[in-house]
């Protein structure tokens, strides 16, 4: 989505500060900045393919862990709570 906001000097005597104020006012009215800030930290949902791929990977790791546990090949490392 592309939104273009153009602001030109109304007269030769208009200061740059008033031009910037008009631009920021139009930006605020359009809601562009607030929408960008709202979308900033939201993550896109994963596709069905990626969800399935992650689930299969998880199942495979679990099977491998159970297999090694049954064979007694796992080194049990206990971590201290500090």
C-alpha cells in the first residue's frame, strides 16, 4: 500500500518550519505513522506448509530422543538452579 503526500510552499515567504508542520499534520490526518507503528511488532502468521514442516521436525526429534533414551545412550545432565 503506497500513499503519497505532497506539500509545496504556498508562497515564497512561507517558512520551512511551517511547511514541515503542514506536512506532519497531513501525515497525522492520513494515519500513516500510527498504522506503521501498530504493524511494527506484529508477526505474520506462518503458512500451513511451514507449520507442517515444523511439526514433522518436532516429531522426528521426539522419536530420536525416545529411541536414545530406551537404548540408554543419553547423558543425563542435571543443571543446578541458581
